[in-house]
């Protein structure tokens, strides 16, 4: 009998979500889309529903429920809001959940998916940054492997697959983003379109701004600490503009393993879906003769203070990473809405972090994290209007 994998995609209308559906379409027919969720892009969600015929979809809020019901096929059930996501992840007919919503809205459904022992393919990094200390032990207790989709973490995950030894160092690569060779003094003169135009990857707006501030790499340091159970000091960031080497691991004997491919998110997405197997993909092979050389540089921590802020938050522990993440989410939103200048983003995050009360709670519960996030967003909002 052919084994079918039934999949839910939370965030199906975003960059990762659309790529995930592309991958599923190209795979061998053993992957069935059972549920889709999006926030407000009803048009695309309806198109996807007509194409993939999921049993259920969920939208961000109740206000557009009638419109969504009219737009999707009549047999598709329509849910809404945070409860809609929670209802999807616990459905018995779902084997794997792809978490492709940006920001912290993923956290509660992720906890539920783990407790319901679903396979987890995780693109969303913010949930691990905020609550990795809760999520990883929970996943271990329920025997759930969290399979990363973030390209660097997928690379590390692939390098460690079957390894008998633990890594002594992780080399987290970064393309350097759109501002790598632009002086800091010019940052505020650049248009939002320029900031959003990443040289190597086409991504959603939030992560594109994070790539420009390099907070994306900062969040990825914390993500890697949790996923691979390593200390922040064991992670070095390496600027690699060609974006062909997606990260490396070093072992005690000095051997370094890396994973290379052309930069295309369909590859780590497909690996997460087919893990531990591999299948042919549409991604072109690397042409090493044309590429000729790969370059590696040290990051400029003064030009990109978000890297240091992320390390500081990870070292402080407790709710500090959640505060960092929430302050980032809010200040990026305000930047995208045109309320603050680009260089205000790291400034605000730094201020919010420095205002947090001494964190006595070393092992916060989810409620403490939600409270800290709400506080950090409000603090960031106040600073934006100042
Ligand atoms: P996008 O902004 O392109 O997409 C976000 C998706 O989430 C959209 O489908 C959006 O719906 C949906 N969404 C947002 N809020 C809600 C909500 N409350 N309920 C239901 N759906 C919601 O983001 P990306 O695809 O770029 O990124 C997704 C995640 O993956 C992020 O955490 C990012 O850090 C991570 N990631 C992304 C990479 C990339 O290449 N893009 C690479 C590595 C990691 P709608 O369209 O209706 O607004
Ligand atoms: Mg990444």
C-alpha cells in the first residue's frame, strides 16, 4: 500500500507557503494537502483551495468569513483566528504541519502540534527564539523531531544526520543582505524597496527587513542554539555573499562538513517533507566551473548591532530572547508602515532590552513569554512615537 503524507500548511499564501505548494505539486503524489491557513489573502487562498482541494482552511479573522466561504470550494470547511489554527493542528487526519506564518502567531499552534505528536516542518524561527526552552524539551518528551526549513538550519541538520559525534563549532553562513557593501551613514537614505530587495533570496517583508539589519542572523543564532542544543559561543557567523554554502559544522578533529546548493528555498522545504529520504527536485545543480570561487568574511558587528543584541539576549536567557524578538517584530512593523527610520530598528530593540527588569525567572512558562512579548511590543511602540 502506498503511504500518503497528509499535510497542513500554516501561512500557505506567503513566500514559504507558496514554495511548499510548488514542491508538493512536483513530488511523486504521496503528499496530500489537507489544510491551509492564511491571514488576509483570501484570493490566493481560494485559488490554492481550488487547486489542492484541502478539507479545511483557516483565515486570520472572522470579519472576512462570508467572503472566504464564498471563495473556496463548497466542501472546504472555513475556520478563522487563532482557534482556527489550533483546530487544524490537532486534526487526526494530519501527519505533518508546515509552520510558515511569520512572527509569534505560530507559537500556540506549534505547542499543540507537538503535543498531538505531529511531524513538524518549521520555517518560522520566531517561535523557537521566544520559546525554544519550552518547545525543544516538549518535542523530546513527545518523540517529535522538529525539522528545520530555514536554509542554514536545514544545512546543519543535514550535516548532523547520522553523525555519531556532536559538533564542536557551527559556522552559520549569511549572505550579508542588501546593505553588506553600503556604508552605515547611508542606510536612512535608502528606499524601503531597496531594503526589501535581497540580493539572493525572495522572501516576505518581515524577514527581508531582518536580513537588512542582520537581525535575521541574530535570530538564527538563537534558533540554532535550541535546535542543536549548543551554546551561543559555539556559533560563528560567516559572511558568504555567494549563498551557495548554507552552513557548516566542525567536529573536534577539525573536520568541517557543509551543505551546498544553489540558493532556492524549495530544497530545504523538500528535504523537510521527504526527510529522512531524498527525492529528485527542480533545483538546478551547482555549476562549480562557472562559480569558480567562494568567499567568506567576518561580519561587521558595529555596522550591524543586531548580531550583538541577539547574542546578549541569548546569554541573559529567561524571557530576554522573547523580548528581543517582540521588540524587533514591532519596530520592523513600524518601519514598514513608514513611522520610523531604518536605523531606529536596532536602537529601539537595544533600548527595550536594556529596560527589561532583571529576569529572575530562568525557566519561563509560556504565560511569562506571552506577557514579556506584550510588554516589549508596547515599549517598542512607545519608543517609535517618541
Ligand atoms: P510571508 O510574509 O511571505 O508569509 C507569511 C504567511 O503567514 C502568509 O501566508 C500570511 O497570510 C500568513 N499569516 C500571517 N499572520 C497570520 C495569522 N495570524 N494567521 C494565519 N496566517 C497568517 O513570510 P515568509 O514566507 O517569508 O516567512 C514565513 C516564516 O518563515 C517566517 O517566520 C520567516 O522568518 C521564516 N523563513 C522564511 C524564509 C523565506 O525564504 N521566506 C527563509 C527562512 C525562514 P497572508 O498572505 O494572508 O498575509
Ligand atoms: Mg535563513
